[in-house]
């Protein structure tokens, strides 16, 4: 066994830790109709979920894509949060 001396670097500045907590919505799928009624035979115009939904909990880790979509979405989300935290104007000329 060989022991090498460890270089001691200057102490790093304190790190700001942020926690993002959320509660899963149990509402499930909701249908929206064109005429705002649910008559028999009337097809729904759309289906939507209030996010984060319990229906999709754990699903993100099991998705498989040809390209690295997960990393790209996380990067875009982080950049968006950074821009918002800097109070930058969202219209770029």
C-alpha cells in the first residue's frame, strides 16, 4: 500500500443549498369537452393532468430516448430558473 500526501486547498466558500419540495396531485386525468357537458357520445376535446401527478411518479426514470432528452430538459429548466432568479427580461431582441 502506498500513501501519497494530499494537497490541501484553501477552504471553499459556503455553498447555498436549495430544496425544491412538491406534493403529488391525486386528481388523475381530467377531460375537457367542447360544449362543457359530458353527454353520452360527446367526445372529449382534451385530456390533461395537474402536475406533478401521482400517475406519473417514477415514470421519468424509466423513459428511454434516442437522444439525451432528459439532460437537455434539465439543463433548459435550470437555465430558465437562473434567468428568472436574475430578474432578466425574457424578451431578447
